[in-house]
């Protein structure tokens, strides 16, 4: 019978230290009194921890006063130090590659977007990522403790490999982790873009404190990230939540993935544009008719401005998405959905339509009431997720912040 190894004083101290770090990173600023209440630590223990973390440039004292401050002694707010170690993030989308540098709070301090070469394959993608990674490093003097890669799928997160993403040149079994691993000694992690977005909401957004929710990502395809019992559920190799390639019509047309009648087939931008063209004759005044290649964001913005063609196209889009979400909700006992997409005009037509469709669907449990909200990060959630995946490994103790120690457990 194996005996479990007990915690020593250094283990307890490190656990307390990481708890304080997570609270400050995910709440931006807190006083010592607030930290004591949330952690249950004594004033002396907390004071010693904070003193050491300030000396290590992990934590700093802010000059800002609390919002509820009135009179009396001014409480000192603590925050993640502006000189603390930083994180490099890479977002691989179908249209562009984006690199960022951020910190443990999810704050982006550098961002650059690059277009793919005309001939996109493993070699040209490796060259572009390497160039953009090297360029990003020139924009910070802070220590980089890890790199998160948020990417379109399907992926093998364990091996760090993009398998065979549809409509992504001839990229096939591309080891993104190895490419960046050749440029740094710090840990590198690959995560599906929808899972990354769900993690961003869990750490820094409206998913904080919510044990079960579904994040739906609408950007050149549809993916979902699942948070179950407070943890990101990625499956065995990171392919959980691929609702875009679940069938809503078993006898439907072939999708690019080879399956029939996939949600992604009916909702991808190419087919949305076809519907716009088909209805153009009856909607000649629509702003969408005047555009050569309207994006999903263009359709959403136009719908919020009461463009009838856009409303019609988006209503059909939501009807297809509703079927997949009802199937997902039948398996996942959750009443909260976060949706991330790009828009420039205020409004929540997608959220309102989906809530109405789902909550009034035949057979949907009348005792359940699903709430759907727009992501606080919009279309940038997967990018923030590239930072969040490293932060999460720091807070769990898998990545050490001790200078010179950057290896994974």
C-alpha cells in the first residue's frame, strides 16, 4: 500500500502564495484585508508573503484608492507588478496569425497580426510563426515564463499538433509546440481556440465563479468550449466541444470534414453569402448586397441596424445553431452559455434569438431556463485564452515563477 507524502511547510507556503497570486491576477487589485478574508491567512502570514512577492517583482502596491474609500486611513491596494514575468500568446486562425504578450492578469501589452503566405503549408506556417515569435520577444524586456498557442482544430493537445484543419491550406500534422519549443526553454502549450476562450472567461471574464457553462465561438466556423464542475473539459486530446462538425442533417450535403450535414456547413460564411445572393433581388436596398464579401460581423452589425436581409439570414443562422445547442444541453446540464463573436454595433440579437428558440423548444425541460450572454472579450476571447492557459499552469503550480526555473512539472 502506497503512503501519500505529506505537505511540508514549503509546500503550504507555495500553495498560499499561489492563492494570493491568483486572487490578485483575476481581481486586478485587492487590499491586504480583502486577501486575508478570501484566503483565511493570518495578517502575519499574509504580510510575509506579500513582502517576499514584492521583493520578487510579482506584486506591487498601487497608488489608486478603493472605489468605496471615503475618509480615514487610506488602504493600500495590491496588484500584479508591472515588472512581473510575462506570457507570450499565439492565435492561429484561418485568416490571420496573431501574436501577443500579456501578463498574469490577462492584460495585453503587445499585439501584432500577420497574414498567411499565398502558399500555406507546414514549412511556410513554421517560418511565419518563428518570425512573429522572434519579433514579439523584441518588444519586452520582461522574462517570458511560457507560451500558449490557441488554434483552430482539430488538434492533439497532448502532442502539440494541428492535425488537418479544414480550409487551412495544406497544413497537415503540424507540430506547433515543437516549432516554438525550438525558440525557447520556457513551457509551450497548445489549446483549441474555443477551449482557450472558455478558459479566458473562467479566469478573467464572466465565467468566474460559474461551475458549468458552454462557451460558443463564432469565427470562421463554430466551436464550443465546455466548463464542467469548474474545469475546462477538453477530452482525451483536446477535441471536445467540436459542435461545428456535429450533424444536424444526416442526409445533408458533405461538409469539408467529410461528414454530412454538419452545423458548420450550414453556418459557414460561404453559405451565408450564397443566401444573401439568393435573396438580393428582393432586398436590393440591403447594405449586404452592396458588399463584395460581407463577413459574419457585417451581417450581425446590419441586423442590429434593422437590415431585413441581415435579420433573415441571421435568423436562419440561429435556427441551425439552436438545434446543435439543444443537443449539447441535452448532454450537459448547464443553464449558462457565453457566445463570442465580432461586432461593431451594439445589440444582442443572436443571444436573444437563441434564448427564445431554446427556452421555447418542444421537449425542452420547462423547469430549465437558459441564459445566453455575449463574451466580455468579444472575438478576442481565444487570444486572451492563449495567455490564460499559461496563467492557469502558473496558478496550479505546474509552471514555477522562481527566476531560472521555467520547466513544467
